[in-house]
């Protein structure tokens, strides 16, 4: 690999550019706005504002989406899902399943699910420099 290419990869990795582009692309495809450039600019402004003021970041999912996702996973209405199901949900949202604070036999309630997913979504945006 050429030195210039390596420096380019290091730059992209340092500033989390692939992750940022992934999040922005996901937002774009989810919302499909009529004016995509303005939408992306607004999304980046929201990320910057959220980082400075501690308001919500732009998310693909809202409270009702999380409720519906949990309900789909909890097919027998037990009030909880397994860790395997939880990890699958995180992966489908493009979130990391590393360093989860749960044992393999843990059960995840709706409250825990929503709280943790929101936290991970926030962390996924918070890594970017304003």
C-alpha cells in the first residue's frame, strides 16, 4: 500500500468519516427528502448543535419505532427479549454489539431496550468532531 493511501486511510479513521457517511446515508435513505443536500446540511447542523447543547441527535428511529421493534422481537409477549435478539436488533440498526454489559443469559425488558438503544444511537453520533 502506498504511503499516501495509508495516510488517507488513517485520516478517514481518525475522524470517523466512514461511520459518519454511513449514518448520513442511512438518514437520507430513511427520509428520502426532496432536497437531499439541504437535508444533509441540516442533519450535520443538528449533530453539531446536539453536541454543543446536549439536545437529541438526528435518529432514524423514534420511541414508537423502538416499541414496535421490541414487540416484533417479543413474539410471545413475555415482556423481555434475549441477549441474542437484542444484539440482532442493534446490528440491524447499525450499532455496535461490543462491550455490552450483559451476561449471555440476560433478559432485556422494553425499558432497558429503549434506554440502551437511545444511548448507543447517541454515542454513534457523539464521536464526530463539531
